[in-house]
C-alpha cells in the first residue's frame, strides 16, 4: 500500500525542554499538501511491560499486578509491572530487571508478545509486551522514592476491572487484550528460557 500521500517531512526542529526524563521538541513539518504545521512531541527511551503468570496452590492461574500512585493523574492505578529501558539495554534484560526490582519475582520462561505505541500523538514511546511464567518469589528491589503494592488477581478479575473502569491504564488494557487471546488459544506465544543477567549491574 502506497503511504506517501500521508507522510509529513521535518523542516526545522527546536528543543523545548530537557529534564532528567523528558525531552521535548517543537518541529515544523511540511504537510502532504505542501502547507506547513507545528508538531510538539516528547522523545522517550522506550519501555517494557511484563504480564507475569503465576500458578497458585490451588493450581489456578493468577496474574502479578501492582498498585501505584501516578502523580500526573493523581490516582492510584492498577498496572502490570513495567519500566523504561536503560541506555543500551536489551528489551528482555530490561523486562527481567524490572520484574525483579518491582515485584521480587524471577521467571524461568519469557515470550515477547508484541509492541505498543501508547501515545502516538505526542511521544515516541514504544513498549515491548512480555509474558513471563515459571515464577519464583523473592525480595523486590525498589528504587529510592518508589512506592507500590504488589498483588495477584485472576484473569477474570482483571477483565472485570477493565470493563468496569477500575483499570484505565492504556498499557494494562492492551495487556488484557493479549492475555485474553492467548488464554483462548487465538494468539500464540514463542516461549524461551530466561537469559542470565546481572541484576545488580
């Protein structure tokens, strides 16, 4: 399919803000009809989200989730574990690190499900979606100033919370779509063994 009639081309770029995390720009672009327009956006290093699957003592599937206060929306949100990539960090290494740091769990097997662009209108952010299973519990390693509550819920509970508006985080809603289709057998995953990484490093 020819997409050239939709593409915008950068003419100029101006840095607006550079903080510890956010890096914002205002570009001038040439539109497909030849006119120009302004585009403001935020550069993002990329991130991962993990869907950790745990079998409880009754043999039932449970999901490892988090409750965390998110300052911009002033709400405690229900989310899957997630975090941004460090410079030069591989996606799976980041997923393993974030799962351990935030929840204390390590997983024997991992599967890369897909990719998510959560805010395409104003950010370059892309999130890789990982499934994890064969979990072993341990101690979390939260960053200074990071406060969250780790808990488990069944897939049915999560879907009810999505339906009822208790879960509104975009990445977690996308994860619920993936989970629903994987559990139904409609979408397949390619599982692989965990890659050994130096979490402390």
